[in-house]
C-alpha cells in the first residue's frame, strides 16, 4: 500500500483502541515523511481532525511535527505506545477482591482486570461496548455484570471504586466514554474512589488540551449525544499512568509531547 493511501486508511478508521490507531498512524507517517516531507503538516492536521478526542493521535502528531527527523520520531512514538505499562501498573494497584465500575470497553483497564481475575466488574454498557467486555471477562473467569446506562449511578454508589480510562487528558481532567461523568460524580459524592487511567500518549500539555477542547465544543450537537464527556480532575482520587500511580494533578500536568503550533489551528 502506498504511504499516502495507508495514512488515509488510518484516518478513516473508527471505533478502534486509540493507542492502536495512533501506532498505525505513526507507522504511516514514518513512510510519508520519507516520500513527501512537505505533506507531514497537513497529514497530521487531518489525523487529529478525524480523531479529535484521541490523545495518542495528538501526542504522536505533536512529537512528529516538533522533531528534526519526523520519520524517526514517528517510529519512536509507535514503540513507546506499544511498550506502555499502564495495564500492568493498574493490575498491581487494584485492591484484592474489589468491586469496580468501568464504562464501555476501556482497553488498558480491561487488560488489567483480565490479569487479576479476583475483581468483580460492573460494566456500564456505554455505546453498546459493555456487553462484549462483560462476556470476555466472564469467559476468563472473572465475575462481571452488565449495567444499563440507566443504572450507572446506583452501580457507582455501591462499588468500591470507579475506573475512568481517558481518551485524552489535560490539566483540567479527562475526556472519556459517555457515562464516565455521572459514574465519577456519584462515586465522589458517595465517598467512593475514582481512579483515572491515562496510558501512554493520553496526557496533553495545556496548549494542545485547550485547542482540542475548543474544537470539541465547536462540533455542536447536544452534550448527551456526544461520543465523549469531560470528567473534571476534582472528582478523581487517584491516577494510574505509564509510570504507575501518581497524584492526580501531577499525572494530568505531566505531558511527554511538546505544544506543536501546527496543531493549534484546524486543517483547511
């Protein structure tokens, strides 16, 4: 496949794990950088427009655009995404025999739960993804139950903790699957723990985070119809990232990509 066509294919992808999409995009950009260096800027802008709420895509694009060798930067970003250890850190941090609420099918969190096996999981069926995850966990020997969207509040009130895996994060909080905000709010009000999970590439510096939120707000539509919702940092008690547990504000304030000026305005 020609590098440009490969990139177009990745840009059109939807519904996949953000880290996987970013890895594929990184390898495509590495190829594009070799054959059409001038095309890197518009290519990165188009990628973030098509994957607006994907932290890893923004993170990878910012690193590529800020590098002296874009191809090498793209490959390195793909390697870092592949080597992410958030799943392992989360599995080690979970309390024994806890009851947890998760929203939809968060990939890193699901991997951590499958590693443990002793956790009871209440899976909120956000966007229809929860049923599949509950089935997978049950097949692996974990106790799991699907919770309809209408039951997210009661589930959060009785669980030991709510886990919110970020699509993308910044100093103010995280954008996550629909249902994450009410789950976190009820848990916080009920004195339960709320853990934010921020795998590699999910935390952006303030400049990129603000640009992303501004564009997200401009997409229009009713808030309840959107594919992501903002969970404020103030609702969280803990954060688990690639380096392990961290204070919430420290974790959300530590980005590993620069603010690439090319991404501060939309494509076209």
